[in-house]
C-alpha cells in the first residue's frame, strides 16, 4: 500500500513537472483566437484633451483617493486586484465598500485565485461579500490540483473603477504594505495614476469593458451565493467588524478615510490617453504589452527613463523587439540586493546583469529605505506609462497586465521627478557599457551570505527565468 502511494505521489510530481514547467518551454506556435484578446485603444484615441490625470506617488495619498472614490460612488464600484493584504488600511477600504453596498451601490470584487492573500482576519471575506445583496466576489484562475498549467496564469491587474467616471490603476495592491502612513518593515514604494473624465470618455469605457470581460471569463470562478449557516455567520460577523472599523475611523476623523480631493481641480488635463492590456489566455501569451512599450520607446528622440522592481530580459522577450538607437539615453532604476523583496527574481536579474550592461543603459540600483515596486516609463519628457507591467517574463507571457499611456508634458515632468527621487537613493552600476565599482559610489555593504546565495541561484535561474 505504501509503495503504491509513493508511486502515485511520484507520478503526480512528474506530471506537475511536465505540465507546470516543461510545457512552457515547448517550441509551439501560439494560436490565439480573437476572443482571447481584449481590444484596447490606440494612442491616437477619441478622448483628445478631455481626460484628466493625477499622479499618486505617495502611498498614503493613493489610499485616501481610493477611499474617497468609494465614499462618493453612487451607482457601481469595480475592483480588480492581485491581492488584499493585512493592515488597518485594508480594513478601512473594505469597510468603505461595505458601507457603499449598504447604501445601494453595486460592488464587484475580482481577485487573483491563488495570490489573493485572504488569510488571517480576512479569510472569511468571500462569505461576507457573497451574502450581501449588493456585493459579489469572484476569483480569477483559482488553484486546480490537476491543472498545473493554470498555476502561472495570474491576475496582476490593480484597477479600481467608480461610476465609469473615475479610475485608479498602477502597481499597488490593497494593504498597509502600500498605504500605511507609518510604513511596516515590508513597505514598498509604488505608484498609481488617477484618471478622471466628467463625461465618461472612451478610455474609461474601455477599462470598464476590460473588467467586465475578466469578470465573465471562463477562467474566473463564480462564488456560491449560498453557504452553510456557519460560514454565513462568519461572513456576517466579518462584515460587521469591517463596517464598525470604518465607521469608527470616520467618527475619529482618521485622515485616511476623511480626506477630500477635487478631481476636476487637482487633476491635470492630458492631450491623449490610451489603455493597453495583455491577452487573456493560458500558457505563453503573446507579449502585447511588451511590444507596445517597445513601439512607444522607438518613437523616442532623446531619452527613455524606466523604473521597475525587476529586470530579467529573457531571450523570448528580446525576440522580435527592436533595440533603441545608441544616441537615445536609456536609464533604468531597479532594486539592489539590499532592497529587493524578491530574492529569486533578483537572482534572475544577476544572471542577465552583464548582458544588460553591454547595451549601454544607465543602470541604477535602489538602496532603500524599503523597496521599489513601481512600474513606470517616461519617453522624451512628454509620454508617460504607468501600470502593472514588470520588465520580466512573467509580465510578458504569463500574467494579465495593463498599462495607461499618457501624453502630457506636465504629467511627464511630475513622473520624472518622482523617479529621480528614487535615483537619489540609488547607485549607478553601469553607464555607456562601463561597469562602475559599487565601492566608488557609496553603495551599502551587501550581506555576504545573501550575496553568496543569490550569486549561486543566478547560475541556475537561466533554466527557469521564464517562470520567476
């Protein structure tokens, strides 16, 4: 009996290895039917000059904006997030959603089916939401034991829409890690953008359509409306706790939930805005967002400025892309060994670092405090890109990803200044194909064991960089 059980376990391990790893390296041509691609706008859209945008570089302010959007919503609120994490700010955002639903606003919450982080105090959230008449919760690509090829198909979008008139998107999930006024140890500096259009323009409509497309997709699991009495009771209890926490914050005038912004006055007008996404499909997607970023960079006349938490340019990413001319100054700022929150991803970066240096890029490594999680690009001081896309294979071929392209010189200036503030805490490690010695530039001393471990990992990640 034990031998048979061992055989079954071994057989399953082999099955997982073949379908969750080897399958992604087979040289088959991806054939994507028309329905798997959400059609987004081109940069020359119909919303010329009528959209307004506001850069949300401060995490606390970005959380305040989200709560205000929820507080002021009258018809519907739609949220698509990779995860909801622990902390008071997450409780207050969820409490605001409960309060909105109680006053008749329709609330739809879409979360990644594996990385949603609904554990601990929030583990009963699905019951709290599903049993409310004005709320619904669904999970994109939940865990399936016998379909390992689905494990890599993750929902990476971070999108909040209210009444079709205002939206926030960018790199932040929900939780103290991104919003706290007094940052926890795992705090991440991130970046979002608010999009406002008093008349509900084309781009906002496309963002709504994208959400609905994901919400109704075959990959998305509908949550049961009826649970056992015990689960329903737990959900009701959590809903009351979240609402009570939010109402107490309102009563005590907690700044996170009582701030007031005027979108029409605080947001600046943009010439044009476009919304782009990856295809919604399993296995290796066609890298539409990566190719769009490459196309936009090819328009540059002077410079391309990039901030990304991870830089892992794999061979499949580079296939079909056009290198930038040598006279275009390309600057990249990413996490250093001391700042990175993801050792495996950093090991992948180390294995490609020398190759990256040979391109002539000005490469900066952020030293802290905390880590950087923002994904942003500025082209020629007028074109800005903010979204969820990391410069790695996961964002290129596996995850759902979305970006907002903004044509506005004032906004580009604000974004450039925000990135330069992180460069001020960074070390220049490569410039014009020259490697700089970290000791010459005041780099923090790297932990010896951590450096040794990651250097070792970097030698083997070449075999699986596509999945990290």
